[in-house]
């Protein structure tokens, strides 16, 4: 498993806002670093830390490491510092 790379605080704020409003969002993420991006649409129900790694949990139970994210809706992680 690769070493966790924390995401920017500003992008984390975007995730928190979506979790608070309970609006469905489209997540674009890389299942593995060398794989093409996948998408998943659902509602963010929780943001949490497990073993010093940040995750999000969707309403259907799907969990994703935050450093696997590429974008949420039209907001790309690479555009945040």
C-alpha cells in the first residue's frame, strides 16, 4: 500500500461542505495510481481517519482514501494548494 499523501485543506473543505448538505456528488478517483480514473455517484456521509489515513464514506458504505480522489463534481484536486 502506498504512503498516504494528505490532500489540501481547501479541498477537504469542499468535501465537508458536500457531506453537510447531503447532496449527491460525483467522485472521480483512481483505484490504483497507474489505473485510469473511475467515477462513483452518491452522498458523502462521513469523513474520518483510520490508521493516520483520511477517508470518506458514502451513504451506501463505499469508502475511499482521500489521496485517491481526482475530482468531486467539477472541482479537481490538482487545482487546490
